[in-house]
C-alpha cells in the first residue's frame, strides 16, 4: 500500500486538502491551504516597507513626468495586491 503524503507545514494528508505541491526532490510537500496562508503573509505586508519606499520616492521627485510614472506603478501595485487578496479569499 502506498504511503499517504502529508503537507510538511501543517501535517494534513493528501486526502484532507485539494492539492499538494512537491519540492524538486519529491520529499517535502506544501498544501494549497498553506500556500494561501503564505501568500496572505507576503501580500498583506506589501503596504509596509515597499509601500513606504514608494511614498518617499514620490515626495522626493522634482519632475512631473517622473511623478506620473511612480503614481502609475503605485496604482498598479495596489490593484495587483487587491486582486490577489480577492482571489485568495475566493479559494
């Protein structure tokens, strides 16, 4: 009988989760639930240091063209963050 695969993070079996992803050696696994938890941690933190860096850069810019580029990037990053959080919530 084949050994039951388990998530290396939470310990849930392959039968308790929707999907297990193996590392390149096939010895460690992470389940879809732990992946979502990791993504939440990463993307909820994007308003921290990176966001503050962008805000500081915007305040230092002298030329309107540069400011427009940064504002577009900031808007895009925030939209991507919101989309990912929405997608994660619907899973």
